[in-house]
C-alpha cells in the first residue's frame, strides 16, 4: 500500500524545466511583472511629477506656507513618503501572495 503512495507522490513531482514551462509559473511571473510595473509607474509619476512641477511652476512651489518654508518642502517629503509606501505595498504583496506561490511551486520539484 505504501508503494502506491510513494509512486503517486513521485508522479506528482516535476522537474525544474516542467515547472518553468507550466502555465502556473508563467502566470506567477506575469503577475509579478504587472505589480512591479504598476508600482514603478506610480513611483515615476510621483517623482517626475514633483520635478516637472518645480521646473514648470516655480511660483506655485515657492509659495510660503510658513515663516521660512515653501510648498516645495512638503511636496518633496511627500514624494519620499510615497516611495516608502509603494515599497511597503510591494513587500506586503510579495509576502502574502508571491512568496507562498513560489513555495508551493518549489514543493512540486523532484527531490
């Protein structure tokens, strides 16, 4: 009876090539690219939007919002904070979605 279980487990195991060529692996790679590109796009919009705002509308960003502080300072800080938030979003996504799926696929490898 135990031989049947062992043989079934061996049949369920896959080689690295089989996993790389599987639809599941290709879906996982595409999902990672989509998430990365969306977050990268948001980061570029944030950073280059800030740079273009400084270059294109100096009067707006030089508006004083305090005794010595201009609007450019909090906008620059916001740009940095957005980068941290986007990084945190990726880490949470990777820990909750990507890494478990990678571990599942690794579990299908032949010993």
